[in-house]
């Protein structure tokens, strides 16, 4: 009995250790130099080794710090931060220390890291000699996709605009005489498989001849060029999923380096030995020597201040409402939950209480017997109906939907629901049987 108890205790300790060492996800904007890795997590910079492990926190300011880049000697990290209100360029010793502000620019009306076009004054790299930091700014182009590239001395001072009317991601040749770059910067947009006029290509600019050459010329997105010797790596979604490709300058051939099937590669950067990027919330490296792919498992051990439960006033976050047929109660959708509340006085009930599920667009049936709402509890949005007092009786009346459902309407007799989806289709679904009938589809 004693031996069994000790075995159980040992197993419990092992499970507890494993749980405490779970891999942390949502690691963003990584950079690498030799065996060092720096990345953003929850708005702060962290560092770890290229084999992963427990990461060490470098910054702790309430503002965001992101887009870190190692200097060519690996001793300094340049990054975009919000220490003094504006979103500006800063530096910090690679081993940690006091951040130093490098740029001083005017505040834009949408100068925020959450802006749909991405943060302003975003660090993109260094000059090969380590004397200047390169950053992309929209201080001359308002707030569209098009910004300009600037270089600023590491010690601070006047920024100098690089000779492009518009530019985004970029990477210098080893001798600093040429630059691979994008002309548009739309990596923060959520449009997938975009092939319109803003779909970017990789260009090579020669500072001596002042000429640019398009080396990709593809209708898909070809972004984030990274120069290594006689090769230029870049991301492309020409095969649907954004993967890493390599262009050989000598023979002008392009090869596919990675083959992720589920998630796009996001925000890569190149170091002296490898390229690092995020995919599915985790970090990966690709060796410059042999294109070997390796995962960098990282754990974060801190107080997770922003992950703590807190009380929220949902009255300021109501997204939809519907009055009951007798005019006595309201059904509300707020912060992903459904609430049944009296018009005058009484008890407000949170019908869902589902922190990991998004319920929305709640609506009362005309006969007052049901409420209908949309929920993503299966992973896709479906329409559910339920007793207005409790969702224990909730059942899905649509199943296996293949795209986003926008909204729905009850029929006057409460026997069917009309809804439309992202494929421009209008459907009628019978409440009793769940049978769907497509009414019309637009081109």
C-alpha cells in the first residue's frame, strides 16, 4: 500500500511538472542571433535560447514593445515601443537593461499598435555596418498601406529617408550596396489569398544605379524579403498557405523551403544562422546552412496579470437586443454571452456564461416560446434555439455550416428561420425538422 501511494505521488508530481511546463502560445514578432531568440508576448519582450525553454522577460512597461531586431553584432536590440506615449524606435542591450529612445516623431491620429495597417515607426532591421536602424513610418503618408523607409543613427538624431516613394519590409545585401524590399506593407490585414492591386512583390534596389528589379512578379503575396549570401528568402501564399520560399540570385530560380498545411507563417526575420518566424502561435527556425526546420518550444513563467479573471460592465458592450413579444423582457447579446433582462425591474440572467464560446444576435420568436442565437461552440457559427429561461434545452437547427453566418430572422409563425451567409446565400430552415432550403444565391 505504501509503495502504491509513493508511485501515485510520484506520478502526480510528474503530471504537475508537465502542466507547469506547458508550451506557451501567441508568441509574436521573433528575431534571432546565434543561439539567442527575442520575441513579443502579451506586449512585452522576452528572450530565450534557440532550443527553447523558459523565457526571460526583458521589458515590463504597460505600453507595447514589438518588432525587435538584433544588431549585426548581436549586442543590441532595436524595437518599436510605447514608453513615452508615442510609438517610437528604442534600443535595449541584448542581455537586458534600460531602453533608450532613438526617434522623436509627431503623433498620428491612428498611431496605435492595434491599427489595421499595423504600428507606426515599425523597426524592420539594421544596416550591415550596425550604424543605423531601419524603420518604416507613415509620418508622411497619413494612414494607408504606403509608408516610407528611414534610417536613424543608433545613438539617435535626424532620420534620413531612403530613396523610395513607398516601401515596407526590407533586407540589405551583405555588402550594403543593394536592398530587397516590398513596396506595400499590408501584413496586418486579415484578407487571406489576396491577389488584388496591393498584392506585393519582392524588388531588388541597387543604390549605385538607382534601379529596381522585380524578382517575384507573382499575382500572389510575396512579402518579407530576407537576404542571405546569394539567396533571398521570402514568404508567399502562391500555394494558398503562406510558406517560406527562396530565390537564388545566380540562376534566378525559386524553391519552396517549408510546407505548412494549416497555418500561415507570420512575421519572419533573419539572423546570422537562421530565419525565425511564428506559425500557429509557436516559434520555428529554418537553418540557413541546410534549410532544416526546427521548433522552438517556449514557456512563460510569470504572474499573467492580464489573464486574471475580472468583473466587466457589459452594459457598454451590447451588440444586439430584442424585445419579448409581451414587452416585458429584453434578450441582449454582449461580450459573447446572451442575457435575459427585465424592461423595468427584476433579475438579469446570463444564459450562457461561456468564456470560450461566442454567442451573438439573440432574437425572440414571435410567439415568445423560443430565443434564437448564433454560436461558435462547434468551431463554426451555427444557429441555435432555446427556452428563454435556460439554455439547457438549446439545440442547433443548422449543422456543418461551411462559412460565416451573418444574421437571421424568425418567420411570423415562429416555425422557420431565414438567414444569410458569407457566400451570398439566403436560406430557410424549418424549426421542427432542421431541413434547409436555399432560397437564392447571388454571384
